[in-house]
C-alpha cells in the first residue's frame, strides 16, 4: 500500500566505531546522491551511538528537515539541560552534535536502566522544549500479551509519557510500537493479526494527532511489505536488518 508519508529508520544500539559510522553514512549518502528518488516518499532516520552523532549528521544532515530527508537521532538523553548528572548527555548536547530526534523509552532502557513512565514524560517534554522529535518506544512483555492486556499496557505507557501535551506538541511526536517479544535475536516478528489490535488502539487515540505510528521488532526486507500493508502502520523502526548500510539502502528503496 502506498502511504502518504512513510518513516523508515534504524537505531544501531551500542554498535559501530567512528570509522564504521563514517563508512555507513558515506555509503548511504552516495546512494542518495545516485538516486534522488530513494527517499522521495520516505522520512528516513539513523540513530547512532552518541559518539557518532556528529559524524553521521555531517554526512546525512544536509538532507535533514526536508521532506523525504534524513534525520539523525540519539538513543537517549537526559531531561535536565545541564548539571551534575555524571555519564548522562542532555538534549541541548545531542542537538549541538547534530541530532534532530531522540529515542525515548526503548524497552532495553526500561528493563536495564529502570526508565519509568515518569522519566519518559520528562524526556518527551525536554525534547519538545528543544525542538527535537521524540521517538517514544512502547511495548509489552510476552506475559502481558499472553494475558490479553497488550492494549491497556501500551496505552498506559503512551498516555503517561505524553500527558499534558498540547495538540501542536503531540504533532511532533512519533510513537514506535515495539513488542518486547519481537525485538532482537531472541524475538520474532509480530504477525499482522497480532498487530491489528494494538495499532487500532493507538490509532483511535493518537491517529492524526501524532506525527506517525511505527512498528519495530525483527523487521526485515522480506517481512517489510506485509508490515507496511497494515493500514495503521506509518513506518518501520529497524534494528539488526539495517546495520549494514547496503541493507538500509535496500529497505529505503523498498519503501520508496
Ligand atoms: C529494536 O531493538 O528496537 C529493534 C527494532 O531491533 P530488531 O529490529 O533487531 O529486532
């Protein structure tokens, strides 16, 4: 199905040296130079480790903030602008490095770093205050799915993180539904029938309100057409399958 605006992006998680980041971004930039149609109907984004944001932004940032352009993001940032938060990086700092978006509430951050609904709300507010697009990740564990509580669980995560925002602020937000059981090497992609309910719930509350509703979790070039055929899915958030630049270019091509 042809979507009016399709988001396709990747987070590298804790991977890639600067040299690898440079090579990746140069390869993607060359592919876009070669074929301007590559991102004509795709809003593409790359979310490297903090250390590589500036490097990637230098190479892909020239297409930033254009329709069908590239955004570069950060995988996390603190909600305070500065201060005694050793080891943390702030929204102004990631923006200074070239980020225009920021991932918030990825399940690995919730699981391993005890990120809460409250801290996701602080981070969304801070991102918006600094003109960054918050990419809010939500998703339930397998036990919650098995008990049939997926929709209430993910709506509570979204409502908590987005509480109190004005309509024009919500219009900047992207929501990525990433079931925990679908992410990473131990996960499996969600099937269409498993996504229909959660996306209908998100659509009824946030459809036409946020900038887009994305799916993430074991996306590949092979399952991409079926996922994009789902009416409520505005884009895909890809991990492993986009960690080679050539594969990311293929995903963009398939989405264009
Ligand atoms: C993720 O961790 O957010 C993700 C989508 O990873 P993968 O595509 O590798 O499952």
